[in-house]
């Protein structure tokens, strides 16, 4: 579902006519070599496309306007090989609507000590050409990513690769359609929010369809398509005996498959890449979508329970960002605590809908009572998440702004059997410790729903916050509650 190779960033080099045609020829040649190297670099998941060197205000304005409307361009990488007077860039940067990465590099890694002369100096002026360019962006208060270092260095390539993933995710978020089946869970605050402000800030549209619209599509699914999907369930998961053909609850598995097929058809037909539902509004459905939501997330769709459209949008955004990386991303909830002072832990789970992309092994397909919702027992996938570093991310509506909140965590293996908890689950230790991490999350207004990511880092979320100009709060190994309180106060003053 997520094909990053269809996207591209443009490599744009700045210069001027002062240096003569021979110098400009070398600038173009060197720029093309760098762009082609980055385009072929394995960590960078999208195309890097060389664009002609820009030397005048009109050329700069034209390339920025072209980037704005190019359907597959998600951003530009800029580099000043020579000195490029930054007043030339004002008009172009003022209209640029795509993310920008400023690559502060130079074509040569080393100074050629025995051969360096003024011709070399006139050509290789990135050290101060990029500073001139950096000033104008600072003066214009533009958000941008700055990467410093020799263009062939692995760490430089990795930083460009990470930013390119975020640029694609930002492009997807700007064009995302989120469908809400029903409203938010009644009386819940944090899952609600200003959908108009969200569309103004991020571009995503969030609109509601009645559950009856979805049920009408579900009821159109054929027996043949249900049979085919159940074969896929059998091939992919370990089914409980009661769910196998001839078992006492086989009809429930068919109902679950029918719901998945209907949901998938509704999303595809409407061009939706994320959705929400709520157990309080299931009229006409036999059971709450469990395995359906889990499998749709595994295919890249965003999901949020109880009408949580902000988390649904973030699930989709982070799945796009992480496409092709080992590990997974999932809708998650901090469910309950293990307050053993020697080994404090958070148990993350949800009623049903945890994505199997984060599973440690082959999930089992099971059916059990839910206890809420007033519908038939739902089918779900049950598994444990593996140990390893992870992040929990929450998108919060603070009324006058949106806040992205990140908690770095260390997941641990689920060592207990948990025979009476038939849901997917993860265990982790929040950074910097249980008491500080939980208190910091609550101080910052973090939601109980999050996106749990095994393959993205705080840096990815920071780049996303920068692209959209939204507040970022990070809880990590260095978090101090007194300092965090001050930072939250400063932020309140800044955004007010």
C-alpha cells in the first residue's frame, strides 16, 4: 500500500554568474554527481532528482513554484557550492510550500594542501555560501532541516534518508482523508479536538460517515470473497479450534472477515487512509472490528479507537514514515502498571486493535467476550511485542495549538503467560524512569492513546514537528521534571 519510490526530492544548487561559465559548468557537474550518489544510496527510500543550478532570483522563484505543484515532489535539498547572494532567494523561499533540507557540505572532503589556489577557492565556497543562505532562512523565520558533513559520509546519508521519510509522511498527512464511523466516545476529552484547526495546520481532512453507510457496504460482501479471506487467515495465523471450519464459532470468523472486506472496500472507494470507530456506535454490525482493524493497520492504514482521529492520523503518518524498515508501528494504549519497585513496567494494550506489525512471532487468531459494546464476541489477533527501544507518540490539541509529545521507552519481553488476557500486548519501561516518565507525560497533557513505534526515533518526530511548525515535547533519559515544567510554561507564553 505504501510505495515510497514514487516520491522524489529535488537537489537544487545555488550559485551566481559572477564566476564565469567554466566555474558554473563544474558546479553543475559536481552537483549532478552528488545527486546521483544520493539517489543510489540504499538508505534513502525515495528518488533524489538533480535540478539545474539556479543563478538568478527568477530561476530560484521558478524552481520553488515548480516544486510546489509537482505531484511527486515532497521537498527540496539545497546546497550552495559557491557563494549565492541570499537576497536572490527571498522571493522563491517566500512561496515554497514543500519541506526544505539544507545540506551544508562541499564536493571535496579534504583540503588539497599542496595544490589549493584561488581558482579552487572560488569554486569551493560552501563554507561561507551556505552561511549566507542560512542567514536568509533565519531572517525569514523559516523551518528547515540542516545536515552538516561530507556528502558521502554514512551518517550524513542516514540523516538525509530519515528526513526524506518524514517529508513523504508530511506530504501524505497534507493530503490525508480520515473517516470517522460515528463520533468520539461520549464524555472523553483527549480524543476530541478541533478538526478545522487540524486541517488548517496539517492539511488532513477529518469527516464522519454514519455507521449505516459502512454496514451497507459490509452487507454487499460475497461468500466467495469471505471464503478467500478465511483461507488467508488460516495460512497466516494459528486459529483457535472453535474458529476453524466446523467449529462452534466459525460463523463469527466469517462475520469478522465480512467486516474486514467491507471496511477495506469502503476505505479504498473513498480514498481514506485512516479511520476511527467506537464500541458505542455499532448499529447493524455483529461485532466490533478487531482482526479487521489489526490487519488494516498492518497494511498501512491509520486507526484510532473510540473515535480518536488524531491518533489514527498519526498511525498512518508514522507507518508511511517507517515503510520498509524492520519493526512496526501500532495504535497503542497505556493500559495498566506494574509498580514493583525493582522492576516497574507499563503494560500497553487495547481491547482488540493492536497492529501485528509489532508482533514478536506468529499471532494466534482467537475469539473471546469483550464485556462492553453489547455485540457478539469479537475475533482478534493475540501476540506479544518483542524487547527493544521504542517511542510512544501522542498528538494533542491544546486549544491554541497542537502538541507532539514523545516518550522514549525500552520495551522488555513479555515473560508471563497471561492466560486470561486474550489481547495483543507490549511491556516497556518509560524513560527516564517510571515515576518521572509518567509524571512528565501527565504534565504535558499526553493522551492515553499513542502510536507505538519500534523503528522510528525522536528525531523523525522532531523533523515532522518542524515541517508543520507545531510544538514538540520530548521525554527521554535527560528529562527533569522541574526543567520540563519551565519548558511547558515557556511554550505557553510563546504560543500565546
